């Protein structure tokens, strides 16, 4: 990958806010600089929205809402489909841009483009499939009509770890439902969202339907938008503490909310598991996106009889990982997003070691430019270790042994989170029991990656509210109306 190619791409990314179909600077002239976590070097300086810019974006979304809601479903679907097609044409640009600003290996970035694009295609197809009901009431005195309508202007807050897919997962169903949106991308990775807004513009999206406001003062800009009575929907992906704060702000307006929050995923390996499959699943569930995913396996709960062999096999695989800048050929582990992420991973590992855990490989930051942490395997993690309670968000695989199924279930459910779980067993009855017993909104049974645009993504407990993707995803942006008419035969 040549430096000239990177510079050409960065030059093509808009550096302004996207409000009411126009690219413009912040009202107060503020900017923010996006850096490459693999090198620490600046990539691009862009406008940083102020409170006034946030208000202008909501003005634009509110003004555009009646017209967009009245746009025939087929027209909305065709715009989403054109966006999908354009994304396929420009997939290498988006993949490279994500690698530059987020750090993930280029191969994974290409995978995210494919995954993110599927939300555009899926919801372009779902748009025309929203169905109501008509029928007699039980008393036979009238006819009930149930219809669905766009909820209104939406505020979408996306995270830094999947800059494209998290944007398309929220924007696509909102547009399909007839809603307009204000999007606030993460401060660390806003460039992909800006390039995607340009793609939507090229796809023929009317002005004001999507507005994008990167900012370095997220709380100050977001709160007035959330508290504005014109806003009717809030969707957020990020940490649970921030999500709780946003829910408190949303309560005053009784907003529809979708919250995709933290995770602490258990990965349970039973004695009868196919260890080859379990190891493959573990590598995918733990090290995808350098461990920086809410769906990343956090606690590897492995039957004592196979724990040593499982640890040996995964350590062998991890020792073979190539580490470096994501644009380099063969790289599996890129940088973590920033210094705080490196410090957190190291603190969790050191705490576990102080309580008796053993480091099989890794266990330290890498002394080189950028924010790299060595891919790590630790075993015999003791109960009470911080790494079992906190989301790691880094390339650290922590193994805890168990002796029977009840203990495995207890350990897996011993968390305030409930996003996703993974189970490896060749026993069909046990697999069915685990579906019933594990307290998570999603589960991978003998598979290490569960995300799919056609499936409902979301968690239980402190992992969130609502669902994204699937047939359920579009209903997060619709409200239901019931109408009763007199009996036409009376």
C-alpha cells in the first residue's frame, strides 16, 4: 500500500460537517485531528461540531422528516440499494480508511465493508415488508386497523471500533422506515462516516435526511439534541455507563431508545467439544478486531479435563500472529485504539497474575511506535480477578477451568452483562440446555462469530435495550397506530 494512495484517499474525505445537504465548517471554527493508532501520526483535521451545529443538524433532520416520511417506500429502498452498490464499487477505499483511522488489519476492514454493506441491502429489502393488520374485533362490533409509521427524527451515536458497520446498522433501518437522522460518529474514527455520508449523497439521498456532526465535545453537543422535543429516537452503541447517562437524558422526552452496550462474553468449552473447532472459534471470537468488539469472548470457561490442551493449542496459534500496521501484508494484530486501551489491558493482566494466573504468551505492551499490546493467553485465572468482571477490549484470552455443567452455567452467568455467549459441545441435548440457561441475547453454538445483518443483534441485562438488524431492526424506528372503525355490515 503506497503512501501516495493513502494521501489521495484522505484528501477525498470531506473535512466539514454534513448538515442539510451541505458540507461546512463548525460555527465557532473548532477542529479535531484524527490520528493513526499504528504510528501516532495525524491523518486529517476536520471540523468539530459545536452545540449550535448540533442544533442546526436537528433543524435539518426535522425539516426533512415530513417529506422523507411521505416518500414512497420503493424510492427509499432504491436509494439504499444504490448506496449498497456504490459501497461495493468503493470497498477498497472504505477498507483502507478504516485501517488507517482505527488500526484493524486490512483483511478485517474488508470484512467489515462486506458486513456493513449487508445492512444497506437487507433494509432496502425490508422497507417494503412492514406489515399491519386488519380484522374484526372479538366482539364483532368493529374493525381493527393496525398500521406502522416512522417514529420521527433520530439521533444516532456510533462507536469507534466498527466505523462503517455501526453506522450502516443504524442509518439503514432508520431510512428504510422513513426517519431522518443526525449521526454523531466517535471522535477517534469519524472519517469513515464522513466518507459514507458522501456516498449517500452520491446515491441520491435528499438533503437533510442524514446529517453528520463529528465533535470533540460529545456530551455538550449531544445533550441538547437528546432533550429537544423534536427528537423522537435515540440509538447508541458504546459503554454501559455512558448508555445509562444517555437513558437518563432521554427519559424526559420519553424517547424510543436502542442501547447496544457493554459485554462480558463467556466462551464455554465442554469436555466433549471438538477442540479443533473450539480453537478456531476462540481465535475468531477473541482476536477479531484486535479484541476490540463488544461481542469479543472475554472469559474462556474450559472443562478442567481439556483446559491444558486447549491452552496449548490457542497459545501455539497466538504465538504465530503477525503484529504490525494493518496495511502490512499478513498482519493479524494491529494497534489498540489509544494509550488508555493499552493501559487497561495491561492492568487487567497484571491483576490476574497477582492473584495467581499464569501468562502463557504475551502479557505486556510492545515497545514500538503506536499503541500495540502483545496478544496474550493467561490460564488459571482466579475468582475475583478484575479481568473476569470488566470488559477487556484487547487481545487477551483468559482461561478459567470448570468441573461440571452447573458450574459452567454459574460462571457464565456471573456477570451484570448479557450480550453474547459461545458454547462448544458435541452433545445436542447439552447445547439445547445451554440455549435455555445462558442469560445472553445472542449465542454462538459451535461457532465463534454470530453477527449477521439478517439477525437481531442485542443483549440482556446491562448489555442494552432493543435490537439492530433482522426483521426486528426496522421496527425500532417505527411506531404503531391502532384504529377502530364501525362494523361495515351493521
